[in-house]
């Protein structure tokens, strides 16, 4: 059943589709896969999503939690319509070496998408104001393993001090969620006209807070997963009336089924579940009018990152396939690696904001040896070759069966301890690293964080 007032506002055709089974889709990680998956390689395979190079529709929904490849960060389970932001980014921005603020980022679907697009030369700042959701976001960033994301937990207003600092600001705003009525039927019970008004007002506050952070000439991508005009077109009109915005030309093939519109000269894009294969989604993209304003980095009031010198970095560098691309630092007794082009940007953020994760956590150094963090196993540029050990013999590489991999991910003792080499083991599934374990004689110590553990399955 749908709320009566909602049912009156949409077509009967849409209501019928919203009572059907939802469509399942994923997005692959090109930094971990040599090419798009094909039948027989152990990954979910389906028909391509037209607006995303790495998206695929699946014929049926598997139990993703029981797929070690998902835990390895080989793909992300992301709704197809929301993957459209790749098309917007590629046409409106195009460059990869940019600073992008993903302001409402949890659980991480769009963050990992932007991370893929921007690559090692750019930086995604993924913010989530709710601490528990920010922790989930950070875990998904670790799992994706590209290393170009800083996860922050701040109110949107905190970014106003980074004036004109970002090349792109993406606001996937908290909304009334009408577009998710098929995937999450219980969300229908929370819907109300008053809730729409509250969401629209909150969205405008977030957009206003984010505006100063966007540089002149930069691009704003605004999106929601709802149908009503108050949270969508009306907010675009509000932006155009209160801020200096310019349109951005976006070409969308007609056979995609996307409804392309325009308000105040700004292009809008609607996804209707009865017209295409995806859930409800709305997006608009615009450019901040050009000017001569300079980027302003606020003065740091703390320095949590302590840069390591060359001798201090040596125990870390050997773990990276391209260590020359990295700069190393520590926070307390934990070490991190950062791509050189973005290190100073991360340091500037950490001096002002609450940064809960950034770069790639390498682990802790004891003497001259590194105890690697779980994120190091999942990092795409971990130093590896085709031998049964990591270079310099730092760890054995042990390939697991699916059942063995699931036992590890449940933090169970291995059924056959002799499958492990003495000392540190990098565990892989279909060649994809899933974590570390250490064998000491006849027992093993699983180095899997609790938040990555499979529970109750």
C-alpha cells in the first residue's frame, strides 16, 4: 500500500511498477579487475548499464554477503539509476586530477564511483555527519581500495571555511525517498507531505553551506532519490535565484529512457522506474559562475599528520608496487600512505576537520617491520607478483577456496592449518586479496577487523 496523498500525485503505471520486484545492479572496480567480468570467473555477470562503463544489471539477486569477491572490493552493489552521476561527471568535468566534495556520502556508492573516476591524482572528500554511518562509509572506502579518499564526519557548514577549495561538489541530499519505495517498502510508512517540506528545507541548507566551498567555474551535481518537485526542480530554481549559476550542456541518448528537462536554464534528469531499468532518481548539474576569487585554506589548529622521512618510510615503501608515488605519515602510532599530489590537501583538511580515515592505512611499525593493516591487503597497488610470496618474502600468498574464504570472513579457525605458511599470509580468493592471517605453529591469528566480519550468515 502507498500513502494516499503520494498515490494521487503519480501515475497508476508508476504505482504498479513500484509494487514489482526491484532490479539488482552492481558496479565493478577497474582498479582491481583487469577487464569486465565474464562468465566462469566467479564474479556476478550481467547486462551493461548504459550510462556507466562499469555497471551491470543482474538477472537475479545473489546473497552478496556470501561472495568473497564483494568483500575484496571487486564490485559494489549500487542501484543502476544512481550510477548516472558518472555520465554527468564525465561530461561536465572530465578531468581526473580534481578535488571533489561528496557532501552526503554514506554508505559510499557514489564516493567509490567518484574515487574510480578521479584516480590517484585527485582527492575525494567524503563527508557523513552521522558517526555510525561515517564508520560504514570508511569501511567501504577501505574495501574499494583506491586510496584517494578522505572520510570526514562534520556538519556541512564546516566546509564553508574551505572557500573556493573544491573543483566539484556533489550533494546527494537526504530526501523523502519516494524513489526507493520498491526497494525499501517500509519507507512508505515514513512518508508525509510535512516530511517533504522538512527535507526540501534541509536540502537548501546543505546546498547553501556547500556553495562557498565550490570554486568559481566549478561544478555542482545535485541529486535525490525522490519524485516530488519540491525536493527536485524547486530546489534547482532556488539555487538559480540565490546563487550565480550557469548551465552545463549534458548529452543524454534518447534510448536510455531518461526524462531530460530544464528549469531556469539548468538541465534536469529524471529516472522513472516504469520508463527504464532503475529506481527513482533525480539529478541536476550546474556550474558556479566564473570569477577571480582565490582558493582559501583555513589556518590549521592542529597537525595530526606527522610526515615520515626516508629512513622512517623504508619499512612501508616495500609494500607498495609504486612507492615513488606515495608520501608516508603517521597519526599516533599508525602509519598511512598518500598519493603525493594530494598529501598536502589531506593535511590541510585534517588540521581543521574531523577526518576519520584517509589515504591507505598501512599499519604499525615494530622495530623495522610493518604489521600490515587490513586496508593494506585491499589496496589496489599492494606489491605483488605471480610468486607464492610477496616481494622480499614479507608474506606468503595463500589462495583459498570459497568455503575457506567465508570461514576467514567469519573469523573462524582454518579447517586445515597446514594450508597456511608459517608467519604472515596474504589470503586471496580468485586472486583477489581479502585479508591477512598469521600462522604461529599449530594456531593462527586472523587479522580481520570486527567491522569486516560476516555475522549470522
